[in-house]
């Protein structure tokens, strides 16, 4: 069982490394060909920072804009703009043909980590295709209370772009913004070489990678830019981990000896195989694309066990005072480590529902099946659930480590106390405070799968 966890750990790191190296090779090829254009079709929310701004609504044919007050921020998704290579901005603007052209636009570029924001002069927006030569504009560099005028070529690597629209005349017409493009202006042949990046955790590796990209922009390194732990392919280590986990379950002697236990033991192997398939699919574009376009599928998958098993978890069988006490003490410690910040409280109500769904699957569904149907001991069930819970958080190694231990404890707590509320509250509070208290160079992000 522990061998399986180690193999998954190595596989997670090297899976991420392989993905980044392939992306890097493709990026260098596009840069050398002069074809690394930045585009935003504005046909789905992934082109936008969804929680930012106002005055816009996403429509099938583009972004519906209120020209009097719209403010939007484009999602860069780890992309960057080097001013020397990107000098023009193109976009389509559709308005009522009878409306006068009175919409104005101000652009705000920045690199968030530097805390300096670069504002363009007011730009008149015309109907149809707009072409803006960014290098011909004077840019106002603002840091705190200090302002100075600078040129486009003096700007650093940029990774944010905010659009602010305004109108001088009172009108009620809406407009549509679509097909934003910042084309690469010229090929780039100067690709430097340097030793590859290494890190103990993929989170640290990801943080180093992002830091390097921010500092050096698209002055990227020849692949491979990152080193794998071992020479074996990541998918092979993943398969070996799954086989090790299945072998451990197969040779384990259930505490309940009966023909029915033997039959359901095979069901436990199927559960493990299904979790492994889902974890593997989360590293591929297929599942990513499906969930992005049909969020309701994930909602149904997680809510069905909550509804179908409601009679088994609705009334707790034990007060679970031990779980509440341990949770409160741990929460207090993590709260102090995060400098007594209350930011997590705003996310708590929604995360409680998310935690409840996960705990129903982990406890009444999987843990109870492995314990009462397959006949495994409480400790063996907790260990299996810890590994499976960690597996679903690949390739985020820090989350894998945390969820391995948390999955074991919550599985044991359910089998011991049968109190889903204690587990759900524990899950929600500890997860949110874990994200809040963990240093950025260790956690980096709470995303998993291809989102990581």
C-alpha cells in the first residue's frame, strides 16, 4: 500500500514535468516561427477573469458590453506579453449602426507581482475591426502615488490586461466585443540555455517555473526545462502504483471470512480501478474539456450519493466530541499560522456543501462498502481511502500528501463515529485554513489534474 503511494507520488511529479516540457517545446517552436499569437475569442468564461469587473455578459457571439461602465480583465492562463514582440492589438466591436461612435477605451497592462500598472491614453473605439498600435502610445506608469510617462518598449513582461469602457453621451445601446488578438510581431531566435529546474515537490517546481517566467518573460530555456525524478515514463509508474494497490487488496485477508466477503472483495478491486481511471483521465484534455463545457455533470456525480444515501448519514449515531475537539484545536493553530486572517470565512458556506459531498462519498459510500461488504479492518479501510483520496489530487504533490493523511483520518472517523457533520465541518475548515496558512512556495495552488 505504501509502495503504491510512493509510486503515485513520483508519477505525479514527473507527469507535471512531462506536460510542461511538451508545452515548452511547442512554445519555443511557435516563437521561432513568429506564430505565437495571443487570442481571446470571448466565447467562454476561460477567456476572462470571471470574478472581476462589471457591465458585461457572456453571449454566444461574444461579450455583451455596457459601453458606459464596462470593465473586464482578460485571463492570461500563464501566458505573457513581451513588449518587444507584441506591438499591436486587434479586436472586433459591434454596435447599433445608428448609434454615434462615442465609446472610449482605456487599457491597463501590468505585472501583478511588481505592483506597477501601465495605463494607455483614452482610445476612441470605432465600429468593426479596431487596430491599435501599442508602441505608438505613451504609457502612464503608476506605482502607489508616483506617476511617470514611459514608452511601450520600456515596459516589463506583462501578464494582465484590463479594459475600461466609458461614454460621454447618455445612451442605452449595448455593444459586443469579440475576437481579441495580440499577434507576435516578429520571430524570435535568441532562446537561451540554462540548467533545468528541479524541486522536491511539484508545487515548488511550479512556483519556480512561474517565477522564472515572470522575471524573464518569454526568454525561455531550451527543453527539457525541468527534470523528472526517475527515467521511467510517468504513466508506467502510475500503472505500477495501481497494480501495487490492487495486489495489496487481493492478498489481504478480510477480518470477516465468508463467501460473500470474497465476492465483494472483488468489488473493492473494481472501486480502486474506477478511481484510478478517473485520476488518470483528470490528467488528460478529454475530461477537462467535458467538465469545462458541462459543469452540471460533476454536480450530478457528486450530489447523487448525497441524495441516495441520505438515510445513512442524516442522523448521526455519535456526537463525535473527539473529532470536534481535534478540529477546533487544529483550526486554532492554523488560524494563528495564517496571521489570524478571516478571509476563509467568505468561502465557508459553499465549501461546506462541497465538503459534505466528498465526505458522503468517502464515508457512507466507499468506507462502509470496504468495511461491511468486503470485510476489511477499519485501519485497512482507512489506509485504502487515504491512498485513493490522494490519488484524486494528482499531480499536486502537496495536496496529495495532505489528503493522504486527511483521507485516512476522515475514513476512520466515519467508521468509528458515523457523524457526517463532524467530518464535513472538519473538512471545510481544515481545507480552507490549509490553503490560507500554507506558504506559497509549498502549496502554490489548490488545483488538481490538468488544472494544476
